[in-house]
C-alpha cells in the first residue's frame, strides 16, 4: 500500500524467509539443548536433596541421641530410605533419569553423629556425575 510519498510499506519475501529461517534455527537449538539442561537440573536437585537429607539425619542423631541410618537402593527404583533406630522414617525417590552408581548400601550415624566415611555417586543416562562425600574425620558432608 503506497503512502503519501509513493513508497510502499511492508516486508519483502526475502526478509520474511530470513526471519522464519532464524526462528526455525533457534527452535532447533532449543529442542536439542533443553533435554540436556533438564538432565543437569534433575542431577543438581537430587544432589542438593541428598546433601540436605544426610545433614538433617546427622543432626537428628546428635539432637535426639539416637542412631540413624540411610539405606541406598541402587539396583532397583534408585531411591533411599531413612531409618531411626530401625524404624523407617522416610522414603525419597529421584526424578526420572537420576541413578546411584555403586553407592554404599547404607550410611549410619551413631548418637554422637559419627559415621564411617563414604562417597555416594549420582549419575544421569548421558553420563554426568555428581558425588556426595561424607568425610570420616570432622564429619564434613560436601558435594564434589
């Protein structure tokens, strides 16, 4: 549609094709990258949750002067359970794709909050890993 000065307004076919091509390319990149980012986020969330659960369990053992245990099930269902003096307190299941990789069968805290050191390895189907380390000396619990 011409304006008062005789010039046309609008977009050319080349401009439209260029914009659609750029949008399609951006969409393709997002479709490829999003599942990987979801996997990384699931691993980070599972690691943080496990760290908090181990720290809370250790603190409960100290505060209540009881022994606690966390049992890891890495062959089926990939979850863990928290026990207080042999009684199950809580079950925690990971989001899809997060698994244990050769973790110890259990982690126990005595009434003074002490435990043997161990490393719990979490992994994703693409091979990304995260480690939760319980140090025997000083009982430091950290992520690596």
